[in-house]
C-alpha cells in the first residue's frame, strides 16, 4: 500500500507541475524548459542561455564546419584564349558577275571558368587536374573565394596522374590540410567543393565514399581531352563538369582526393584521384622542381588471357610503337614484341598493365624484361628514363 501511495503522489505532483508550465504561470513554459533540459529524441538543437544563437548539432554542423574551414582554400580556374570564327559567305545582288563574296571570320576572345583547384602552399601553389589546363596555348587565371583574380605564371603538368600544379605570384595564402587516402572507408562521409558547370563557384555537395580502387577514363568537356586513370575513389557526392580539380573532403575537413570525373552512364557516380598520389607528386615536385616519372618509351596494347588463347600468343604488353632513343629502344625492344615479364613478375591478372608496373619503379631503375618474339623468349635489360625530360 505504501508503494502505491508513493507512486500516486509522484504522479499527482508531475500533473500539477505540467499544468503550471502549460498555463504559463510565473513565466514558465516548455520552450524555456528546453533551453536548460535536453529532451532525448526531441531536441535537435542546443540553445545558448541568454542569447538568440542556435547551433545545429546534427550531421549538418559537421559539413558546415568542414566547408567553412576549407572554402577559403578552394579556387576557380578560368581560361582566356583567342579563337577565330569561320568565314562567312555573303551575297551581293548588285554584282551579277561575282554575287558570292567571302568575308573573313572575326577573332573572338573567350573567357570562361572551366575548373576548380585548391591551395597547397602559402606562396601560391595550387593543385588541379591536368585536363583542366591541357591547352598549352591558352592563358589561365585563378579566382579566389573573395573574388580576387591572379594570372597563372607557371604550369607544371604531371604526365601520368592527370595532375597539374599552378603557380600564382601571391603570398600569405591558406593551404588545405591533406589527409591519408589509404585510411578511407567505404560508406564514410564525403564532401565536394568546386565550380559546378563552370558557372556556380564554391558549390558544395555531400555524399559518401562509394568505392575505392576504381579504374576510369577522365576528361574535360571544355578541353576535349581524356585519359585512363586507375585506383581512383568513387563517390556519390554530386560532381559536375567544372568540379574537376576541386577537393574531396572528409568530415574533419581533410582533403582525401581531387575530384576528376563523373560517369556519363549513370547518376551520382563521381571519381577522385586519391590524395596520397598527389602527396607523392608534390614531394617529387618540391624536391626537383618538376614531375619525375619513370619512362620506358613504348606504346602498347594489353594482351588479355582471352586474346592470348585466341591468337596463340602469351599474355602481356603487345608493343605497338617504340619511341626513338628511349630506354626500350636502347634495350632492343621492337614493335610486335610482347613483354611478358618485368623483373620475374608476369604481366597477367592484377599485374597485367605495363604502365602500372612501370609506375611502381623509380627513374634510373634497371629492369629485366622478358620479351616474346617470333615464338621465343628473349631477355633484355632497360634503365628507366625520366618522362619529364621527353
């Protein structure tokens, strides 16, 4: 009986308190109570007593904080070039002997935002995609978030990773924080920032890391340039033309990739180059002032297992062309050869791509190549050169 009386008394007290708060007596109300008491499952905001400030404490605050921190380091890449319009045929009705006259086309100056980038040093080094600045005859400019414009004075293009470093003459910039792309997990939050469609600067989109280790063909609709990239990050954060070169961020605001391409065959399928590739290239660049890449000097086609069986040849890299004076040329490699092994590693399965195998080496390394020619295996050696010198 005592327990029942206690429960009834507590219930009565709670009803009285609830009635007082609901009636607004003595200035009490539920909104005032929420300022000081967190109600689980109901309140999604934290009110600061004595102020009108409201801080969102859901996932939105994570994205907002990351964007606020990184946005000043994200830039827009613009292009300036001159193009000539086609000739125009005009009709002169007062000249019966030569009624059609050709009028030379006019020269037009084109200025357009074409891509994105991000600052990696205080003295004006900016990372973007190589395909964004592929036109060697054009001039490029950088527009910062505060709408300041700088001319690009130097461009260093990485021939292997669709990467470029742009130099502008300014100091005191805020670089991004580079993360570790080897530690990313499928499903983690991903944030993309860039100039969407070459028009909407500092567009922010969110999603997750959808996959890692993908292989894609990257390019730019503005420049008409494509190339093959391996081991890229897939994300469903919306990436559009113009986003190329912008950063892909973690929830902590660290850059884990460089937004590079979007699938034309589906929706919400974008790709980014892992930031660890960029970090290696930057270390290479800072040490040498250029991009040093191992160079063998061949153009090839991969002979898959099915093609090998069909044509009664071994798997490997079928040599289409050998660059004159290259390490491959000096080693005696000829068009029509099939490179089947590099340092006792067969070019099959995961190791089928010759470019990937060469990319794991360093400039100056000496390779032992097993070459299939006229039904026989021949062993040759080649010292890798520097692609930046070609």
